[in-house]
C-alpha cells in the first residue's frame, strides 16, 4: 500500500480527501509560527542577531520544531530569514531586532552589482543545508518541511532602501529611473533565490514558499514589467513534479492572478480579500493558502472562532485549501489561541469538494 500524501501536500495538489480521516484534514500552519509569541522561543533564542541563531544548526532545528509541538500544525517552516543568502555572500545586511533587515551600504549604482556574486549554497550557507537535513530526519512524514526564499522584489527593496520602508521611494525611483540596472539587480537576486531554494529542496524540503511580502506596493502594470519575469524565472528553475510552489505577498488582491502566473501552484492570500473572491482571481487548479487576519486572533475566543469559521465557509470544502494567517504571527498573540485555531480547523474544515 502506498502512503497517503500528508495533508499539506494533498491540499497543495488540490486533491480531495476523505472526511473524518487524516487525508481529509484541512492542513494548517502559520507564517512566522516560530518567533517571539512563544515563551519557549524567547527563552532559547538569546540575544544577538537572528543571523547567528540561524547559523547554529542545533538551535535553528529546535526553533523550527517548537511551533510544530506547541500548535500541532501540519507543516514546519525552516527557521531562517529572507536576507540570509544576501548576508552570506557578504552584501553587509543584518536583521535588527524590532526593525528588520538593515543594510550598511545600500544598493545605489551599477558598481554595487559586484557585491552580489552567485551563492554557492554548500559553501556559503552550509548551516541551512544541514538544518534542513536534520529536520527532515526528525519530522514525521505527515509534517513536511517548507523551505523558502525572499522573492527578488522584496529582497531588492531591503537592499535598495537599506531598511524597512513604507513608501518604497528609492526602489521605485530605481526601477523607473534605470530600468536596465533594475533588471540586472533583479536577475542576480533571482539567482540567489534559485540557488538557496535548490539547496533546500535537494536537502529534503517538500514544499517551497517564495515570499514577495511587499509586492503589493506595486500596481499591476509595474508588477508585470519589473517583477513578474524575475519571480517566474525562480519558479521555472525550481519546479519539480509534486513539489508545491507557494507564492505570497501582503496587500496583493489586485495582483493575485499575475502572481499565480509566475508559476505558483499555491497562492497565498492576505486577509483583505475573502477566500471565495480570491478563488475567482486565480486560475483553476491553483490552491489557496490563508487567510485569517492575524490581528483578529487578539480578540476574545468566540470572535476568533467566528473568523476561522468564516474562512472555512468561504472555502466551502474546496480541496485546494491550506489554512494560514493572512500574514505572520504577531509577537503579542497568545499561543493558546493559535493552538485552538489549529484544533478548530482540524475539527471543522472539509476538503471533500462537496
Ligand atoms: O516561523 C517562521 O515563519 C520561520 C522563519 C522566518 C523568519 N523570517 C524568522 C524571523 C521566515 C519565513 C521569515 C521571512 C521573512 N523575513 C520575511 C517574509 C515573511 C513576512 O513576514 O512577510 C520578511 C519580510 C523578513 C524580514 C524580517 N526579518 C523582518 C521584517 C523581521 C522583523 C523584525 C522584528 O524583529 O520584528 C525579521 C526578523 C525575524 N525573522 C524574526 C523571526 C522569528 C523576529 C524575531 C527575532 O529576531 O528573533
């Protein structure tokens, strides 16, 4: 007898499952499930930059596993960060606690392209490969490990701005002001994402997510011209039969169809677009991931439960649904509430297609 697909992989493939069995479960995991909302994370993480924690294989494994144990989620996501490849080739990027990625010398001109050499994952990020291998050995078959990378646009926005931004002013000035240089930058960042994702897949990651968190800052015409070809290159380069390719960004309601056309097999949806509407915006056969508003999880339980049920109701038993938040877990959230969300999705979610 062949092993049934784990719920995550079944849902990503859009296959129906039998109600009341593991195979019919609506899988659930949370973006940023590892992190400061967990007391055990705060106890173990220690001071210092997250890049050091990521480079510590034993620690990175444990931090990846903490939310799997605590929440009973249907996937693990590698404890890492989207700036790891750029940092590993020496671009000079760090992650400041409470702020996010900061760059000492931001990308300003063609001369800066030389600071973006290709990533040799085995040599530059051996700890990522080792962490993936160790996790795959440890995790049960029904809890696949998701690998990930930052999409070229979102990583570019950090390298160009030098820190998190609300306006993307320098990024947009570069893409519109020097289109040739923009595409060269994006091409190098696509290569970084490809090398990193391939190394994670080769080491045993069973699904990958491309985080284009800030793509929603763009209108559809700029997204199509300045971003889509590069994200498509990433998906084309890493696609393998049976490997879910998840694509996610915030505030991307107007971009869902375009982002799916980059080659995603699963589209992440933030909380602003109801799931039934999101389904109309992506081609048939593309699964959806989302989309509970993370901030609603701070409300009393009955309100949280109503919001969870609304997401499930809008999905209406469609087999291609991976339950998630519309963006990452907020540090203020109570882990008990998230554990109850998982229980509720497992108890009431349907993936039978009726
Ligand atoms: O649990 C997981 O999801 C796994 C690991 C993960 C981290 N970063 C660890 C992390 C993942 C998938 C990411 C991706 C990431 N990093 C994204 C895309 C996802 C998204 O939120 O849209 C982005 C934009 C980044 C860049 C980044 N790194 C930001 C904006 C921050 C927050 C700064 C802060 O301290 O609030 C980080 C830091 C970071 N990356 C933390 C974690 C757990 C915060 C806590 C810490 O430093 O220990």
